[in-house]
């Protein structure tokens, strides 16, 4: 793999302010209307639970769990993202006294003991990780037997590079084009003006097999419709309302910790 894609923390350090400005405190309808409510339902955090948010970024998912009374740790490789997450602490921000604890570390080598969490989550993170099998093994390792591992991905089929809505004026057809699905590749994508992030595309089978190999039993797979607030952002989005943007996989840790 090209060295340009070898250190994802560099990109997230550079664009931490952009992420915070566009995706936190209600700025992004996909998080507010879909991802946060979905995670609350799938993880169902309660007082006394121990939850890991792996690849926590500026911490909005970790804060969601902490506000339910769960003992929450957020882990991220980017110091700038962790600094942003820590700035949300304190009563003046309206945050629960049970604020998350944040630690720096990579998903491929989480800096926590094995089997200590009731649930571990990775939300829109694994598609930025090169060593995906190692990251999934780590999620399983730190989760207690019987605990949950919840992963949310950009949909590996419908969000493949070069996918998108097509209005074919010659054939007078409109359809969602799917890019080369089986070709694994790392692409540097411009997600906003001047904001470039690395995405690793893999077929769904690679993720599912990695879950099984890590001792995780797959319990639920969800492909939700894009939420109304997202579809309202542009007319082209409304045309693709039946194309899922994300895939959520809920697993149970069944193997003993290594």
C-alpha cells in the first residue's frame, strides 16, 4: 500500500476542526436523525455498563453512552480529535457528570485490558483502517464474553468508490451506479473542498469473515434508509432514498478471551 495512506492520524489531525464544525452538536442530520438513535437502540447503554467507543473522534457517540450512565472510554489516534472531545467536559457544557474518559491509541492495538467492556463500538471507522482484521480482533479482545460489538460502516456495496446516482440522458434512464465492488483499494477522496480522507474499500464478505474469525457471532445486520434530514440536503439525494448509506452489524462475543 502507498505510504501516503499509512498514517490516518495525520489526516484527522489536519481536519479535526472541519469535522467538529460539520458533524457535531446537531450539525449533521445523518448523525442526529439516524446514527445516534440507532446506536442508542442497538447498544442500549444503562447505568453501570462499561462501553468502549473505538475511533471516537470528537466524542459525540461516547457522550451519548455516558449520558445514559455508562462508564465510557473513547479511544482515538488523533490528538486533535481527543482535544476536541475533552473540551466538551464540564457542567457548563450541559454534559453528564459521567463524562467519557479519553485515551490515545490505535484500533489495531487498543490500550486497554482484555474482556473489560460490556460493549465495544466502532462507528464509521473501519473503512479508514488498513489492518481491518487486527482492528476487529481487538474489538473482540476487549469485550467480555457475552458482550456486544457494534460496527457501523459506510455501506461496502452501495458506497463503493465511483458509485452514485446517474441520470443517463442518452438512454433516458436514472439509476444508482455501483463501482468495482470486488476490487479492494485505498482511495484518497475529497469529502469537502480541500478536505481529503483515505477510505479503504473491501467487499462485505471480508468484514463478516473477520467478525467470525475473531470469535464474534453476528446477531443483526441493518441497512437503514437515509434519514429525511439528509435527503433534504439536495434533490439528488431524494432520488436515492432506497439506497442505504450505512450498514450496521451487531455481534455477540462468544469465544473466550485470548
